[in-house]
């Protein structure tokens, strides 16, 4: 690359950029604060344009209810990974048609039957926790049922 071309490429990159609500010019000098140019123009931000305090409260959805139920049993998610796990569980439970009461039952079932359960166990055991029938019994369970009938 020739030096003239390098100069054109370098000068093409030096353009003002907009950050949130003010235009900032690039630094002219080194790290010193005296060499930077002051902001040239002030734009209004979104929160200045509309006062968010006067917006109506959004209505609660079934998603909010299921999320709150999970939070009540497993605690508030603190990391991005935990929030993602909660979101996936909420999505799966809503696809199954879960209500907050059914989610409470499933959470209580999981917490009562497992040593260190994760929120991911709730959709796995959702059907059994809410009284769903076991579709197919094992051979051992069939033998136990026969012995009970013989009594």
C-alpha cells in the first residue's frame, strides 16, 4: 500500500461520531485533554423527548406469571446464563400451556424430590408433578400391580 493511499484511508476514518446524545469529535492530539475538541452539537435523547414517568404500566402476561413463579422457588437469576436458562424454561412451559399454579406445583415437586435441582428440571418433571398419568408401565411395575391385586 502506498503512503498516499494510507493517508486517504486514515483520513476517511476520522469522522465525527454520535454517542447517545452529543456529537463527539475525534482526538486531535495524544492523551492530553487539552487537545480534544469540545462537543459541537447537542441532540435530544429518547428519554428527553418523552417523559417515561408518565407512560402507562404494561400489562402482565402469562410469561411474567411463570417467570415470577420460578423466581419464587429458585431465586432471582444473577447471570446472563441463568437468565437464559430461565427464559428457555418459561418458553417451554408456556408451550405446554402451563399456568403459574401448575408451575408452582412442578417447582415444589422438583425441590422435594431431588438433592440439588436446577430450574431446567422443572419442564422435565412438569407432567408428573401435575398428575399426568404414566403412559407405559415398566415390567417391574406390572408385576407389583399383579401382586397387589392378589391380596
